[in-house]
C-alpha cells in the first residue's frame, strides 16, 4: 500500500510537512510514502528518512509527471499544496482516497476535504489532512484545540534519528573553511531571506554577532549562493567569524546547525532547518507575524518582534519593500534584545 504526499511549496513549508509525514508512518507503518516536492529538495527529504520515494517537479514538468505516473495507484493522496496545478495532479492520479483543503472550486478533486484552520500553526494545519483518516491524529487534534500554546510531542518537527557525530561535522567543515573548530561553542547567523523586508539590518546583525563573539562564541554565517556577497561583507566586520554562505547544501547546513549552540535568523528557511535538528533559535520577525502559522516549530525557539505596530503584518510572505517606507518593524528590533534572548536559551 502506497501513499502520496504533494507539497511543492518552498523549503519552509516542505519542512513543516515533516510532522505529517512522521504521523503517516505511524498510521500506516507497512506502507511506502511517496513525496512530490519542488525541484532541488528531493535528496534532502530522502536523506531525512521521511519518505521512500521522491518525485521532483517544477512548473514546466508537472504535466509530464501526470503522464509518467498515469499507471500508478495509491491508497491515499494527501495534498496540502493549494495551487491549481497541484490539484490537477491529484485529479489525474488513481487513489482510493484523495484528501485536501476545502475551497469553493475543488469539490471534484478530492474524496475528503478539510477546513484549513487559519488560527493554527502550519505544521498542525497539514496534520488536519491526516486527521480525516487516522482516529489517533483526530483525537490529538481535538486535544490541541484545547491548548494551542505548546508544541505537542506527536507533532514534533525534530528528527531525533537524524544525527551526525562531531567528527563527521568536523570533516565536512574542514573541507570548506579553515580555522573553525566545531569542538568549541559556535553560533550561526543567517542574515538572508528571499524577501527583502524580512531581513533584519546588516548593522544589527553585526552588533548582535559581535556581542556573542565577546562571549567566546565562534560566529558562523550561513546563506544561499546569492547571499554570499552579503555574508562575506558581514564576516569582515564580525570578530571570530567564518562565512560558509553558498558553500553548503541544505543537509550540510543542518549538520552544522545540529552541533551549534544556537542560531540567530530571520523568518526564513534557516529557521525551519534549525527546528529539524533541534537547534536553539532566536528569530527576528518584521513584516510577518507568528499568527500566520509559520513560527519556528521548535520548543527551543524564541521570536523577537515589535508587537506595537499596527501595520503588521503587511503580507503573507513579506515584500520587496516596506509599503509605508519606514521598515520600522525591523529597524525597531534592538540587537540587545536579540542577544539577551540568545544568551538565555543557547547551549
């Protein structure tokens, strides 16, 4: 018996599917989980052990995926992704059960539809789909509804079975940069984001990282290839720091985070990567708010934000520029508040 899970969103949303994928395994332990995800994330998800098969897609390859899978059948298809193209994949494939979120136009696509609870965190929202067929998950969701302020153990995102030895991390790092000693405490910072308004200022990152360096932490700067210039600029201003921006895969970044004392980051993919490996996290939120459902799904995490601003949130994902031209949601977050929180939760 095979199950298919379709989540072709960006990295953060995909990682937030981990609790649902774990619970599908408990619900149907003898079955194989097949995952459809965005191109570039397949090997990562297989390496994390949350599925047996990955089918990577991009916008242009979804039609060919339908053709290539037309002779396959599944027991259950779960589709938390809400795009029309993902719904078309669901409709074209054979399955005993097809489960997705309810909206005004998709009744013909699914056998079961769920009201997406916008008051709940995204990890729990994705578990709503499984709750339609798993009595245990349905009971757990009822319990969560009574107490929504904590991360329940059955919805944990931390993959405890995914671990690396200090020597494995040391060998990986030594091939990338000289001088960083993973055997002594280090803190990661991830100053980038796809959305410009989600980025805490470079000046603030420098101040916070410098204060942490004075507490005898090594500072490791992480970022995507297109953030390499930004990260190298910060590295020149922060004492006892190293930039690995653009040099690590997502899985290698998780390896590094698994041994880190903690991470300071924006509302970004790095925040969710840290949750997978249980890395203590201080995340700076500006244009977005935790009520949208995308807070760090990590019991060792704290969000720093300015709750006094009436203009927040200004969008679901942030934007290229501040709509009112002030960017006060980020500039008003002091580096001192971030450092104080970091020192209280970092290892």
